[in-house]
C-alpha cells in the first residue's frame, strides 16, 4: 500500500468515526500512528493536520528562553481563536510530536504541559482554525550543565 | 501500582481551572535503553465532567516525568466531579477524580 492510499484511508476512517457525533473522543495515537514516528516537524504536522502550510496568527506560545533542565520545560499554549486541534512539536528529540490536544466544546485553549528536550531546539505549536493552520514557535536553549549559561 | 493523579479544580467566574499531576515514569525509548527498563509512557489523557469531555490529549514520550497539566473549561458547576483517565503504552489505565471547588 502506498502512502497516498494510506492517507486517504485514514481520512475516510476519521470521517466515518466523526460522523455520528463530533464530541466523540479522538485518540491520535490510534488514528494517526505515523505522526508519532515522524522525525521532522514538517512531516509530523503533515500527518496530523493533512497539510504543513503554516501561517502566523494569534496564538501564544510561552516557553523559557533558557531551560536549565531539559527534562522539565514548561510550555504553555493559549489562543482565543476557535481552534479544533492544537499540537506541540519540537525538533530536539529523535521524534518530533509531543502532544496533540483535541479542543472540546466548552474548552478554553490555555494548555500547560511540561516537556522533555534532549538538546537546544525549537518548540512549535500548531492550531487548526477552520482548516487553516496557525502556528508559533520559539527557540529554547537547553543547558544541561545546570549553570544557566 | 502508581499513585493516583493529583487533581485540583477551581471554579472562578464560570471558568474551571484544573491543575493535575499524574504519577508516571514516562520513559522514552532513549531513556529506557539507558536505564535498561521497559519503555512506557502515557499516550492518552482524557478528562470528563458529567460525562462530557473537557480535555483531551494524545501524548508522546516527550512529556516530562510525572506529567503536569493545566487547562481550563467552561460549563461546570461547583461540586461537579471531574474524572481524569490516562492510558499508557502497556494499556494500563488509571482513573482519578476530584470535586470542583
């Protein structure tokens, strides 16, 4: 099975599972298994959102400039846009996808998580707003020595 | 068995803010190899209030150890129960709950 077939198959299955109720839970681990093994940010975005065309927008990404401990990096993503899906990526680890949030009906997009990064890299957040991908990114320096330099 | 997830949920001006701290080693492939332990991490977290999903997250091994989450939502009352469920790579699930204050 080639890649194109696989993708359309996935989209078809997703459409079917979405049909009865838009409130049904989506586990992106099951629906998009390829996204989690993608080694490039572009590829992972493409797998999850079906496109990697990003645009700047009103989405806020809060992360430290310098993280002394790469094992615990607080990342906050917030936006007032009416996004359906929000995802966090980074390019320091072997695989790039970190987390994918599905925004429920009453959800407010103001998510904080702590992530791990093996070395200095760029954290990227992408939100799906009515089919348009809005993103923001930030470089986080990881200094594992702990001297904060 | 791992400890329960610690959840604090507070209602303020119609918005519920939830802070949760799950107890999980979150061993990534690299870390597991180094520590000679099995790979295991939380892959899916979902929180519900009154049977309605208020938070949903599919995650990879790059969340920190003992993952911390903060999120907000509308449409819940004081005293409602919030139920947070996580599933890890081995298929273990854990349900924790707390009352919204």
